[in-house]
């Protein structure tokens, strides 16, 4: 029983003697911790507690340690999302899984790997719309898309619809009228989220991207622009596609449940 099990699944497992009363209580409360040697403590109850799965950040991790963490995460959750992977992480994971019955989904466009024992994400109602300004912003937009999808939301996307050719935006928005929330990704001067927030009646999450050069380059101008927006929007940190995708999925699921 993975950590993404519903409360009903947990109670059924307890009824059939598959878990103890204490274990069932911990799982319902989302307090389960899984220790990986002396290097990590996996918060596998986060999905039940917060509605967000444990997501493993590969950046800065030794490939061998990452493999140990990822395998334990997959064993307990059924699926494991690994973000910000580099080539050495990808190679180590593929090598470690050669003799294991786990599937590997390598989403190079997002810098994400998903391991699975065959389990699938639980589908929820709720739709997230994702827009990005330029082709250079796609990697961050894809991070948001994958995370929102893994959290069970439907996702609609339109890329390269930035303000340099703003007429591209309007046809894209027409295809997303049923979205409950929008993630809008932009680098350079970061104008697109403020424009979108000023013309639609849905929540907008702005994501500045570390594109751009010179004065206030590498996402700083985009971040400042979004923070100073006259339109009403929320803003996450530079390149924080995972955070934006998870936040958007929480909003979309809440809206869908309210309806």
C-alpha cells in the first residue's frame, strides 16, 4: 500500500489485518517517515497530509545516494518523482534498475525522472493551464506540467506565446477556458504573467525563469517585474516549476471539489 493510498484504502487494510492500528493511525495522519540509511528521512505521509507527494530533488546529491533514496521512495509510494536530474544521476538510475522490475520515465524536457512499480497517479478533477513565454522557458514549464499531472490534474499547455507576439496568446487562452488555475512562465522581462492575470478571471501563478542577460539577467528582472505587477498574481521563486505545479494542482483540486 503506497503513501498515495486513500483513507478508505488504509481503513480497508486495517480491517483485513494488513496494517496495525498504530500504523493505520500514522498513515491517516500523514506522519509516516521512511529512513534511508543515515542520509535521508522520506516524508511519505506528505501526500495524505498535504496532498503533495514526496518529490526528490537530485540537484546536489551524490548519484549513489540518490539511487538509494529513489528506490526506497518507489518501494513505499509506488511512484517516485525525481527533479533536476543531471546526466550522472540518469546514468546511475538506469544502471541500478537494470535487474529490477521498475519502469523509468525519463522526461528530458523537464529534467525529471519518474520511477514506478506499475502504480499510476490517482486522478482528481481539476484542470491546470500552463503557458510559457519563450522556447527557452519550456524546461521550467514542463516541470510544472509533470508535477500537476502526477498530482492527478488534467493539464493544458501552450508554449512560446510571449508578449513579443502577443496575438499568439489569445488563441491559446481560448483553448484553456475550463482551466481552474494558470501557471505562467516567463524569463527576460517577465511580462506575460501580469498580462494573463489582467485578462482572465482565474488565479495566476507567475514563474520567473533564469533566461535573459546583462543588467538584472538570469531571472532577476523577471522576478522583480512579477512582484511589482499591478495585476493580481502569486509569484514563486526563479525556475521553481515544481513549486508552481504543486501549488496550482492544490488550487485546481480544491476548486473542483468545491464545485
